[in-house]
């Protein structure tokens, strides 16, 4: 499969060959959904936490005698029945939300999502995004050539392009990633995906195994 390559002015300068096994994968909505749910679940860290009766302060002494007071029996003021006592069945911050998905499924889901971007004409390869000086103003001028709308764009730069990462990271609606850190969530969150030429070469080298 051949994909067009564009320069910084959005002018076609040539094409590059990419494997059909990576960018011609059939869309699999069930697998993509499973991979997305697993990714978001694995990023989840519960913070809500209610103390049970072993964690609240006080209550070391029995409030009153077991018998002969006419009152109900209590052993501790830390009981959930008391104001200031522990909470029964409250949220706990040790809950594990993680989900397991094997490597092959995760890889296939990502390739399926990228292949759909290619099919929908929402994936572009930009020849070179190295900047002489890492200026956000210059980065904004470049991106204006590719999109006038305020649509979310995933820009995948070469890991060695430090100047580009500094310049593009402050632009609104631009998500930065590299070929090594690209994931299904980033891919689906953005309307369009732009690969730097060196980044797509690194991506092919990583996943063509």
C-alpha cells in the first residue's frame, strides 16, 4: 500500500510504501472497544475512600456497662451506628479496576483503528517537522496549512525531534505522541492522525514483526 507524503505547506511531494498488514487491517469494532475499555480501566486510580471502624479514631473503651443501664448494648463508639463511627460498605481506594488484554489483541486493535483512519482519509504523512527554532508560532502556521477547523489532531513525531515536541505541545487541539508510545485511546480521541516521515518508519519497524 502506498500513502502520500506532504511537506509543511500541505503540498504532495511523493509517496511511501507501508505494509498492508499494518495499515490495511479490517475494522473490528468489538476488539477496538475491548482494547479501549482495558486501556481506560488500567489508567483508573480510585481516590474515594471511606474509613471503616478500624480506621476512625477513638472508641477504645466500652461506652457503658453491658447490663443494668437500661440502654442498648454497645462495645465501641467506632461502630457504624454511632456518629463519627466507621462507614459500612463505603468506597475504598484499594479497589482494582484493571483489566487484562493480551499483546496481540492490543496490537490488532491499534492497527485496526489506524487502518480506518487511512480508509476515511484522516491519516497523513508529513515529510519533516524539524524546526530551526522551537517556536509555537511557527508550529501554528504549519498546522494551519493542514486544518482550518478546530478539530483534534494526533501528531506523531519522531522521538529524536525534540524541537518539534517543544513547538507543537502548546497548540490547542493538538495531541503529541511518538511511535513507541502510541495507544488506542489517543488514536480514537483524535479526528485526524498525522505521522512524521521518520515516525512512521519507526512505527513500521516496531510493529512489522
